C-alpha cells in the first residue's frame, strides 16, 4: 500500500471522529490540537486503524500518534 493510499484511509477514519473537514487535514496536522480530538478519540481511532489496516497496535505505541504524518509512517512501517 502506498503512502498516499494510507493517507487517504487515515484521513477518512479521522473524519469520522473530528469536526475538521478532510480538505483541511494535512500531514502536519496534530491529532489532538489541530483536529480537536481527545485521548479517548485517539484510542478509538487507533482501534479503527487496527481493523482497517489489519494491525495490532500495542498500547505503548499510542503516544506515537501525534500527527497525521506520524500515523501514516507508523502504519506504513508496521503493515
């Protein structure tokens, strides 16, 4: 899967939890600050990533999901 394909899937998932439009999401967007997500949202989003990308993401890696770029990179490196 290419980085662009991962990015599209990630932003689609994020749009289910954030009031921010996909058009306003950028690689450098911070999940909590820019997308106005809280820590519970991030946990639910990571579970959605696990389902969508067929991954198992340990709780210890949750702090690695700070920006969309971090998320895309993590998924690309672990799938």
